[in-house]
C-alpha cells in the first residue's frame, strides 16, 4: 500500500518535472530551431533522474520532520498490527502537541486524526469520533494545491469519515450541510476508480441517512460495478452491498456480499483488514462467523 503511494508520488513528481522542462524548452526551440521531437525526447529522458532526485529530497525532508517520523511510525504500526495500543499512543502524542500549538503539516495531521476517528466509527462510538474533526481545517483539503497533488483523496477521506459519523449520530442537518460543501469535489469526474467509489460511498451514506433508499440502491449498483484490481481492494464496497441487501431483507445475499472481502485479507495490512472484517460482521449481523 505504501509502495503504491510512493510510486504515485514519483509519477506525479516526474509529470511536474516534464511540465517545467517543456516550459523551459519552448524558448530554446524558438531561439535555435531544434527539432521538436528531439527536444521532447531530451526533456522526457532528463526528467527521470531529476524526478528521482526531487523525490529523494522530499523523503529526506520527511525523515527530518519529527512529525514525519511519527507519521511513518504510526502508519507502519497501523498496517502491521492494526489499531494497537502503540498506534493510539503515537496519535495521542501528536494530538496533544497540536493542542499545544505545535505546527504540524496537514498531510500528516489528517492521518493522525482521521484514522482514530474511523476506528470509533467502526466501533459505532460516533460520539467519540465527532470531536476529532474539530482539529482539522476543511479548507486544507479543498484548496487548488491539495486538489492537484492528491486529486481530492484527502478531501474524500475527510468527508467520508465525517459522513459516517454524522450518519451514526442521525444528524441529518449536519450531513446535508456537509454534502452541500463537498459537492464541488464529490461531483467531479474521477479517473481513479477508488476515488470515484469513495465519492459514491459518501452519497450512499447520506441517502441512507435521509431515507432515500431507492437512490442509495442505485449508488450501490454503481459502486459494485467497478472491476479494476484497485477497486476490488476498496473494502467499503462489500459493506455497502451487504448492508443494502439487509435493508431489502436479503439475509443470505448480504452474507455472501460481505464474504467477497475475504480474498483481500492478506499481505500488508492483513491484521487491520481482518479486524475491520470482523467488525463489519458484528455490526451487520450481530455476530462474527469468520476472521
């Protein structure tokens, strides 16, 4: 999972490097009338080592940032041991520093706050999840720079976690206000399947809360229609399908829908996914039949 994030970051750095290279090559072309194909090839090739150097500089800066170190430690613990005592210890340490006025990069801060909030959502302790959102500034996830860097992923994580909390608290007014604010991002055309599904999932939770069950059902059909490999690792798809089957009174279909998650519970993050799977069973069916 982390390797995928690093690969995407390197790819983004490469694209940005190429863009700057093209911008710098335009005046060279006009001045010396170099063959545009040769010039483009030079830019594309030379951008590779430059992108890796920039990426290394970024990684070194993260290692030197004390909260970058803690973020790496927290994520490593989460994907290795799940919601462990150490995980909450690290998050608590950072949250306390934030309360005391420490400046923490929002790229790190959001994870220290949203992952614990998600834990309380999974455990249906929505009143304990709600206070976490007060430590984040929604504008940090909706600015142009953040939209460009992660294509709305941080915003969807923020809105998705909060919508689950508001649904759990039956806060229809709060959920409607959230949807209104989130629409510019939720209604975007996403090229990434997982981001598109995350957006649909937020709307699904909203319509289930509002009692618009037919509309929620249409969204479930859209969510489970994705067939790419990354989309099949988006485990929320199995929960919403099972939950909606239960809403329709289809008990056995719901069980089979949730069981579709089992093939992804392996490798990196297995402990975390196993825990989530068990909580899904418990929340939907009142019992755990498999781990």
